[in-house]
C-alpha cells in the first residue's frame, strides 16, 4: 500500500479478486437492494390486481331505538316505538366490466416485468462502476510502480555521472542534466501517486473498504462473450440490452392503458346475492327475513367526454413511447459501435505500444553501452531511458484500457451481468 493509503487505516482492508468484490458489491449495493424491493412490490401488485376476479362479501348490522310518527300511527293515536335490529349480507361477483380486470392484471404484470428489467439495468450499470473502479486502481498502481522504476534508474545514472566527475573523467553539466531529468521523473511519480490516491478514494466509496494493493490481481474479461462480427453484436444488444427491453415494455404498458380506458364504454354487470334479517323495523312488528339473487347492470352512458379525451391522450402517449423506443434502439446501436471501435483501437494501440517498448528498450541498452564506452552523452542516455519509461507507461495504460473496453462493450450488449461474469451472487 502507498503511504497515503495507510492514513485510511480506520477502514477495513480486504483483498479479493474482481469477481469476489463484485459479488459482495452487488449484494450490498443500495440501488440493487432498492431494485429488488421494487420488484417484490410489483409482484404483490400482480396479486392485488387479481382481486377483481373474486367476489366481495359485505356485512351490515344496525340496532337501536326507533320512533316513527306518520299518518298511519297518528290515525291509531299510537306512535311506533321499538328497539329495531337488522343484519344483512351482500355477496357481489363481477361478471363483466369491459375486460377492465383483465387489463388491470396485464398492466400489473407488465409493471412487474418493467421492475425486473430496471433491476437488470441497475445490476449491469453498478457492475460496470465496480469494474471500472477496480481496474482504475490497478492501472494507477502499475503506473506508480513504473514511475518508481524510472526514478530509480535515473538515480543510478546520476550516481554514475557523479562518480565520474569525482574521478575527473566526467562532466559536471552531465550531473546537472541527470538531476534535471530526476526532478521531472519525480514530478511524474507524484502525479501518478495522486491519481492512485484518487482511485483508492473512489474504490472506498464503491466497495466500502480499502483495497489491499499488494494482493489485487488483474481481471481477465470474458472476451469469449463478444462475437467476432459487429452486426451480430448489434443484434445481441437489441435483444438483450435492458434499456431497449425497458422501453419496449413501456410501449406495451401504454398500449394496455388504451384497453383500460376502452372498458369505460362497457356496462358493469354483477351478480348480487343478499340476505337480510330484520326485527321490529320500519313499523313492522316481529321478524322479517328476505333473500335475493339478482343480475345487476350499471352503464355510464355519458361521462362528459372524459373517455374519448382519455383515448386521445393515450394515443399521443403511445406515439411518444414508440418514438422513445426507436430513439433508445438508435442510441444503443451507437453505443455498441463506439464501444466496438474503442476495443479495436485499444487492441491496435496495445500491439503498437508493445513494439514501441521493445524498440525503445533496445535503443536504451545500446546508448547505455556507448555511454559506458565514452561514446555517448548522458543526456542521450537519459532521453533513451525516458522513451522506454514513456513507452511502458503508455503500454500499461493501453492494456487496462483494452480490458475496460471489453467490459464497456459487454455493457452495451446487455451481457455485463452476474450470470455472464460467473459471479456467486447471493439472493
């Protein structure tokens, strides 16, 4: 660990591979927990929507003194006054409501599907966040290590030049040039260390613990998940990307809303069964019992044009959702193409930079031998060493950019999920 990271000792330090970190990260992430709760709520919504298929049973009961003064009681010169009691049961079973219940159930199921797709999108985005954070820490760590190596090489060269000056065979200006190159190397090392501290801070925010830099390992992206053809990759993205699935379900929900509104044109037909018991009620002395089974229809013939206006509104909403769906597909295709090209560029750069490292190393070794033989200046040796360092730094950065480009393309395809990454995710 770096000196700056030691200051973060109050946080727990844990070493783990990327797969282990992501598995724990997904299990504990607040957005994922919220998404799971939302999916569970939507599941309950489906159960709730099915209540329309079941009958309702209502019970009523009244009791208390009753006083009646009407023309009949006045003729007998005796008002009605008794303690009345009534009990009633009403069982109502809907028979037809313009398929409103069917539409409500389907809307609830679509809402459940939407919540699951949203959860999948949250999972993939958070996985990419965790992956990019993990990779960034490793990248900055490797750059710091390279900077330290470059600095140590310059220090050794500086000491050699200083010894030559002490023996009278060197030039003092060569020592000054070596010191100048050393300061530049130190400045670059400090810059990388600052970037590493920033990466560690992001790591703590994402994974909630300090990374063990000494035991972190380079991840191996599942490159086998990526097809060899761009158009095949686009087809997979259209089928599996959560954003496209999300917008497609939104279109279906808008379409189903029209069916819900159309049900307002239909009558509501119910079978209503009642059973009543009355004692000393409404001027009738004694007990009365009555039972009935009725077919009851209610039809709202005019609603102030709200139904037709709602249908017009739904039509506009449906058009909006279709346009949004088409736009989402276009953006995902663009994202796939950009990610694909980024991966190709990263691979090409990696190959070129690997050759650049080999060439720069050969040049540096040759100039160093010439310097030892007194046939080369120290500034040329230091410049050659600096070219090696720059090539190694660029190669290292490109290697991690290639890894990240693979994960970015998997995200665009909709395949950056626990199953494709073989994560042991807890429920």
